C-alpha cells in the first residue's frame, strides 16, 4: 500500500510538471521566433530574453534595445499568464546620458567588457554612439553608426545627453584628412606640446581658424591646434563626397602597406571589411561593419562564368559556398581595380590578382571567390546609406 501511494504522488508531480514544461517550451519557441524575425543578428540588435518558472509562476526576463520586439513578443504571449521583467535599454542607471562621443583618436571596441577580449571594431574620434548600459568598472555597451553593438572602455568616450549629442551634431566641425598626424597645443608643432594623435576620419569641434591652422576642441573640452593642410571643414568635405570608381580606387591605394588588424577600421590597422568600410566612408557612404554583412548590400554582378562584368570599385566577396547541407560563409572582402586585380587587407593592404600569369596572383582568393556587389551609384539605395542620411551624423 505504501509503495502504491508513493507511485501515486510521483504521478501527481509528473502531471503537474508536464504542463509547466510544455508552457516553457511554447514560450521559448515564441521568443526564438521574434528574435529571428526582428533581431536575427546579435552584432546589431539586443534581444536576450528567457523564460523561467518559480513556484508555479512564469517569468519573462532579460533585455532588449528594441521596444517593438518586446511588444510583438508580449502580444504573441497574451493568452498566457506570466510576469514581465524584460528591460528596455538604455538602462535607467545611465540617467540622461544615453549617448556618447568618442574622445580619443581611435576607440577599440570589444566583444566583452575587458581589455583582453577580442576586438570587434573601432570608432573614430568625434563619432556619436548610443549608450545602452554600463558595468561597475567603467565599461559601456555602445552602438556605432553602422549599428554594431560592443563594449568600450569608458575612458574612450565622453557621455552625453540627447540634447548634448544633438548640439555636437550641428556644431561646426573639421575632419582630419590624412592618415596620421598630431594635434598640438600651439602651431609651433613642438612634439612636447602634443595634445593627441589623429588619424584619417577623426572629427573635432571647430572654435576658430587662422590662415594656417584650426583651433579645435575635443569632446572633453581639451583645446588644440591642427594644421589646415591636414584637415577640412566637415560640412565642406561631406558636400564634396562622390562615390565614383575613381575615387574609391584612389582612396584605397592611400592605405597600401597599412598592417592587418582584426577589428581595425582606422589607419592604425585594418581588417578586410574595416578597409572597405573606411574607403567607402572617405567617399561619403556607410557600409555595414563585417564582410558577412556587406555582402547583402549593393547590386549583385554576374560572375558565374568569368569576371568580364566586373567594374573598378566593385566589392569582391570570398569564403565558402553553401549547399543543402551547410550555409554559405563569407570570410573576406576586397575592392576590384580592373584587369583582374584587386586591393584588400590581407597581412597588409596590398594588391593581388586573379590572373595566373601575374606575380601577385592569389590562387587562394581565386578558389574562394563567391560573388561581387556594385556599390558605385548606390547612394541611399540597395542598402547603402550616405553619411549625411545617418541619424548619428545629422
């Protein structure tokens, strides 16, 4: 009799647990469905939501930077009873400071909030970023103008409110236009009076100018002098950007010899997609951060038989073709120069060729070529955005 009672209670417990497990599975399926629909790429969207059961109560917890994704999920689960603890980022602890501006020549942005973590990307001086949350030891989860989300040391950015970020956007600024240089305390350019190093693409607030120099201000209030021959008014520079094949190639060749750096998007070091992204930025357009993202923008060019349809300035993508058993993997990107030559960041920024008779022929790139995309004349179309159309700059 005692054994029968034990089995009876086990059955009761089992019958109670079974519906809970089924409920959790159903909710998890809905979470995954919303994630795949509205936040499929964790590099550009946050949707970390989970469900748990505590003393018979179901709890939705986690965080997202997409209020619409949360709302869609709650609507899908409206027939269920649960406690909603999903947080919408930015985190309340940030107060009004939900924006930032890069305060050093190049900010290294990492996959985790620690200096030893993999570098995911970089952001240049003067770049506005969204700020989502912070750690106790001073790291911030940020989103850059290309929508990339990663962690930056708080020392690299100046926190801003929305009003302050808007003021920075409309302020008159300069952009640094050579690969490397220095901002000095005065125009004597005494190395001992250096305020900061600078790289191409750095943006600084303009205070005043003389015949030979710009007096500028860093986001944290530091003031310095920049040689006029090394910079240009940002508004004028932006107005004169035209994304032509000639401009793309001319810009690309200015970076020849710069070493490869995983995560690099500056003249201090470039990875393959950081190179194409930086070249395009110099010509007024914003590309997505990674090669596996860049492959989805622009106009597809027919290269099934040969490279006859390619034009200088086209982006070339490399990797591993997909089939019914595996997904396609894009692992590298280059810029086509014409005559079967291309320029890319591989070890360093260099020129290689598909032509077997040439000394710079790359068998590896020829055998791993996947497709080509045309970005010239795709300004604000085919997934390619002009700088002035991006909300981080306007």
